[in-house]
């Protein structure tokens, strides 16, 4: 008997329901659905299916999840495979990274009865908390359901307060789900443009449904590109598609088994690869740098990759040897950060804001007159102020930065922070202090890791004074001056010998997974 959690019930058509047997009207309906998801499929011409297999490499990120997909022919090799044909992100738009969110429970548009819930995926900026009974569930909360709690507590010795904050948030989510556990949930299916009835009992169920949504959205995008029917795109995935997804390098075998189970329940191919995030990021940088040495038939490079996730901080040292036409990789990696990912910068900033607010207690009383616990109000306000790359790069002023959180207040002046006409102005000294503290913490971990590597590897593997190319992936969400500070400190490390710094995008891990599928021989023993 099928598990009740995964049992599919009757599909409820959307307002623009379509006849599944007809392919004539499929394009416009899918286009409209994909437009709502921020995916442009309207102006793409219909193209025939390329020869070969469809390869899809995805990154289940703590902040943003992304899938890169393209086609592989028999003659394709790693060095010449190029880029994926297209990418699919779960949070497009100007504010996609402001409050990373991969799921929200909202009142269903299909029923007046509040016990019927619908699930919507996307950016929390487009779906503010508190409206229509919404509860945004941040990506890290769901990812922590896969990465074991034992890892959380054992690795986060320097960020105990942050661990406590996230654990508390997890309990809030669990409580909300339990409160509605008797309710059945309508889940949008982007491929069929229907809502399907399911039961949500735990965070695992939400993660599973998110993965299902990601897969169905990917199928819909491919259906648009190649003008395929439902049956056509399903057959493509059943018989001619390979998928690779990634988890943090510090995830356990139990974590991988749990994630594999969720992927299978979500409809991913039974042969879906589960890969190491740090290795995938390394593979991306290896491929990216090969192009710069394409004129050389032989070379050897030492590449040090730092993969900064929303929650974790991984490092990998790899020796790349190209002896055309073969390529060899040898390396070793380690999760060196625990909770020292990009989210920790926002955490430090929020705590700095909270201290400022405590020094202005009287104004806080005016700001939250109905709040029984002023500390809760302070924490809520501090957490609401989340600077992002987009805001800083656009509104950078000489001595301060303007950010625009969704705050219903005006004409407040806390010194380092002020609010005028609903715009919050943050003095640059405060941000620089936070960035310096964050960078020092990260650099100390890098220093320790490099010294550990020097002590355990042979001089032939990494000769003294060897120049190292450093690749940074997942760093794009940080304000530019934070990255500049970190790069400067990294370049000054005497035992690194940085020859070149290369910053990747948040698609780097997904692209690395895709590259793995393009040349399985290369990565089998890596």
C-alpha cells in the first residue's frame, strides 16, 4: 500500500485548465504558467530534440536551488563540453536573495475553507510573511532536516547562538505543520498546470514536495523549449535523462540515504547521482580554467576552491594535470566552517543592529507600544534588516548605505542606523566592522586548513612556494566590499601564494554536477 504521505489524490484543475490529450494549446498555457514563475518561455521558438541524452545538474542550496540542463552527445568530452543550455532557479528577480525561501504555506485559492492549504514556491519578497496566513520556510530550515542535527551541534562551536536561533526556527516550522497536519494541502504542478492534493506531516514532506516542484518546473521548461506534450517530456525523463544533485561535503551516509529517498519519492530518476558540493564546485573551476590554458597541451595547476554555502564553508585542494587529451584530478577536501557560511554575515549584522537598538530603548518602546516583550520586538526588527548584494551595489554612497527593508516606520535615528521616508540608512563604519569580524573568522579557518594540508601532503603534491589558483563559489550574495576585504586578507596569507582569484556564481555547483554527467570517467575516482 502506498504511503499516505506520498499518495496522490485527484488533481484539481487551475482556472486555465487544459485538455491533457491536446498538444495544440499546451504551449500558451505552459508559457503563462512559466511566466508566473519568472521563466521566459514565450518568445522561444520550437526546436527539435537534439541527439544524445539530456543531462541535468542541480544544487539543492540552503539559500537558492538551481538546475542547469543541456544535451550530451557521444563525442562530447569534459574539456570541450561548454556550458549547459539553460538554468532554472527557484527564486528569480531583484529580491531573490533577500530572504532566501524555497517554500511557503498559504491559503489555497481553490477553497474558502482555511484548512485547505496551497503550497507556493519562490521568493519570500514576493510573498510577505503574515499575508493570507503565510509562513515562509527558509531554505536552511529545510536543508537542516537532511543534514543531521548531530552535525549542527558538533560543528558550530563558534556560532552557538546562531545554532540556537535556527533550531528555534525549526521548531516553529514543525509546530505550524503539526497544527495543520489534519489538513490536506494543494500543491501546484507547473507541468500540468493543476493543483494536486497531498498530506503534509513534517519538514521532510515539505522538502519532498519542493523537490517534486523543482523537477516538474524543469520538465515544463523543457516542454516549452521543445514543444513537447506531457507524455513526451515524461518519456524523455524516464528513458533519456541523467540527473545529479548535491549535498554538503559534511553530510553523512544517513543524510545521503534520506535525501535519496526524498528524491525518489519526488519522482527523480532512480539513478540520480548524489554528489559532494565541494567537489562539484572544484570541477567547475577546473573546467573554467582549462579554457585559459587551451593553447597548452600539457600543464599542471594547484587549485584551492572555497565553496561558501548559505550555511557551510567547504575547502578543496586539487592538483589538475592535463596531458592532452587526458585530464587527471587528485585532491582532498574538508568542511571547515560548519555554520560559517554567507548567512553568518547577516547573523553578525543582525546582532550588531540589536545592540544599537538596545542603546535606544526609549525609541524602541515607541516603536513597539503593544509588544509585551521588548526583546522580541528588537530581535524581529534586527532580523528584518538583511542587506544584499543588489541593494549595496545600486545604492552605495560614500559614507553610508541605503537599504530598503519592508519596515512600516519613519523618522527614526539610532546613530549608526536611521530611517527616513521608509528608507533605512546604515553608516558604512558599522558594516565595515561587521565585515572585518566576519573576514577574520573565515580567514583563520582557511589558514588552519592550509597548514593542516601542508603537514599531511607530500612536497611533490604541493611543492613549497607553489602558486595556487583560488576559486570562490557561492560568494555572490555578499555585498561587494565584504568580498574585497576577504580577497585582500586571503592574498596576504604567506603560505597560500595566490596566483589568481576567481569568483563563481551560485550556479557553480549545479554546473559542476552537470560537468560530472558530461564525463563520468573523469570524476569516478575524484
